[in-house]
C-alpha cells in the first residue's frame, strides 16, 4: 500500500505525543519511534491492506502507515494505551512483552495458509528479540512450513538501554555448538512394549505409558 | 452417561464437528499421551502435530483465533503447559482487555494432571496448577473436570463462549479403562495368531 504519510507527518505525530506527555496529560508509558521513517515507508510499500501487522509496544508508525487514522490513534494514546495499540479494522496487534507477538503472528500466518488466503503477516521485532529462542523457533517453523509471513527486525542495537551484541557476545554463536545425528534404539519413554506387573495391592496392571 | 473416557471422546467429537475447530499440539497425530486416545474420531485433516514449543503453540492458538479458527490446543500435561504461561497469561488472557473488546479470542486449551498410576512419574509430570491458573487469569475460564458428567457440558460451553477456556482433565480417571482395552486388544490379537 502506498502511504500518503510523509516523514515529517510521522515525526509530527510523535511530537504531538511528546507534547501531551510533557504536559503531564498521560498516565502511561510512551515508546516513541524516530529515525526509521524512511525504512518503514519503504517496507510498507509491500504491505497490503488485508495483511496483518504484529508489532511491539513501539508501534505508532506501524499503525499510521497501515492506515489507522491519526485522530483514532491520538485518542488511543490519550486513553493511556499507547503501550498496546490494537486495531481490528486495520489488523494491528501489539504486545508490551518482548517478542510477545511473534508466535501469534505465526499462528495467523498458519491460518491464512490453511484457508488458502492471499494476504500475509508482517511481524516486527527488535534486535534483542531477534536473538531470542522464540524468534528462532518461529522463523524456523515459518520457513520450513512455507508460511506467508515476513519478519522485520528493527535493529537499534539496544534493548531498553542494554547493548544487544555486548550482552550476547560479539562473536558468532556457531563455534560453541556441537551437533550430532543418531537413530534411537528405545522409544521416547518405556521400552517399546507394554509391561504387565502387579501393583502394591497385588492387582494385575499394565504399563501403557500414560 | 458414559464413562470419563467415553464422555471425553463424545466432547471431542462435538468439537470436531464444528467447522471452525482445528486440533493442534503434541500427540494429536502421533500417540504418546493418554489424551491421544480421546481424539481418535477427530478427522486427520483437522489435526496439526506441532513441535515441542509450548509457548509458540499457545501464541499460534491466539493467531489462529484471529484468523477465525477455534483452536483446540492440546498440552498433554499441565507441567508442560507452564512453559506457555507468557502467552496464556500475558497475551491470550489479556487480549480482550488490551484491545478494548475488539478481539475476543475463542481458544480451547486442553491439558491434564498427569496420572500417578500405574506408574508414579515423579514431581515434574503430575502437578495440578488449576487453582494457580485461576488466580493468574482474569478472562480465561479455567475448569478442572472432576466428573464424567461435567465433560460434555463444559466443552460445549467452551465452544460457544466468546472467551478462552482451559479444561483440565484427569487421566487417572480413565487410564485404567484404557489399560483394560489394550489388554483385551492384545488378548484378541494373540487368539488370532
């Protein structure tokens, strides 16, 4: 979808948020965007009206670029709900928990595939999330099952104020991982047959793995 | 009124007959948990076997519900469901509130208190956190299925609800029945040799 919003208009929205926040009119946290307007404008050119957006607590730009009216979003922010912008009409889901929407994004993509839909899901997250276990699980599952979903990592190098790469280590994670393949000789549990035995009361029982 | 196991099968048949339901989780296509035997009549095309990633499974259930499905999300033991608490407590339970009622996910989560007979599986496989779940969840209806006569009405209610439900079954109520069925099946196959 071609956005009509300019970089300046996006910044103006966040400036409005800054102003009401500074005026002491909000009773909730704000997570503002800035500096990524052109990146998002380019990405949203490929996003269709019927697509889903799953994103984070920093979502004003995503909502506006998806078509949420400024006035609707201003009211939502004024109602102290900036941290979880949700809009069913424009198919926007967010979470205030790091990585919180990745798996629901995956489920929506699975749902689209099961229904044979043509739309897709766009899942936005930060760089710390992109190092998390959930991120690896969902991206792997999506790739291997050919789901209609695109993951967008918004990398500002920080998680809150923690430098992501410093905490994870600046080297690749590869060398400290050993992988080997084997074929098991026993099942996951038990020994592969049902086992008869007498319980404490002397009753004949059978172990059936439950 | 049937036995506990018969009522579970009846309830699963009712869920399976609904056009929007989809059964997901571990042991929905492949065996390994007592619950597996209670979904025997659910058509294969309505089942998706997932990897063991409980948190992602719970989140996927939410995503599927947003796409109009009613997921029947199966966690074979409550001990394992603990790994999904972020999605269950922070997301599924809060979706209605966070969206001002725009999203009302209908999700049926099924779990069990691991059986302690005929084998005692140890402290990580038989925990009952039903009461803790009730304390943590503001919107999800949490139900422990104490008796056979509760089963069909509670699953039917979950299917018709406009909110998520967690139903906790008790395999100790029906594993003896399964055990006898397996014994009988084996006896018959031995007779046919």
